[in-house]
C-alpha cells in the first residue's frame, strides 16, 4: 500500500497528494497557505501535513476561483475574515456573493449575445459580398 492511500485514510495529506488530486501546483497550495486560507500542520522535519479540513478548504477555494471569485471574496465566504461568523451568517454571505456573481454572469451573457448578433450581421454582409464578387 502506498503512502498516499494510507495517509488519505487517516485524513492526512502531503502537498504532492493534494497537488495531484486537484491538478494544481504545489506552489499554488503554498500560496493559499501564505494567504491564510489553509493551515497545514508541520512534521518535525518541517514537512507540511494537510488535514481533511485543509483539503475541504482547498476544494472550496478552487471552486470559488473557477466561478470567478477573488481570493478575498473566497476568504470571506469560508469565514476566514470573521472567525466568529455563525453558519447562518456564512450561508447568507455566500448567498449574497452568489447573487452578485449571477448578475455579473447574466450581464456577460447579454454582452455576448449582442456580440454574436453583430458578428452574424457582419458575416452575412461578407458572405453576400463574396458571393457577388464570385459571380
């Protein structure tokens, strides 16, 4: 049995385990640690050991980044800026951010739809002109 499987069952991960699992660099994980988003323990040899909570936070951070949230927004949503935040407050904060992000996405969709209309119009004109020139 390899070290990764043994450690994962115990809820302990080394940085390379998480980097491989989430397809990110070890440097990215260390960056999130520097930003105070995850808190690995250290062995006597100073090796980082990440627990289940760190893994869960890392998953939330990556999901937030994929959606388009900034690290500051992610920190706030996972309760890092206010450690006394209740679960209700944390959920309400997440819902507020989700509403804002949905509004941004809807605005971008409208902009993209307008761009598509413009491009289709230009394409139609160019197709028509090309057809005229080929006759």
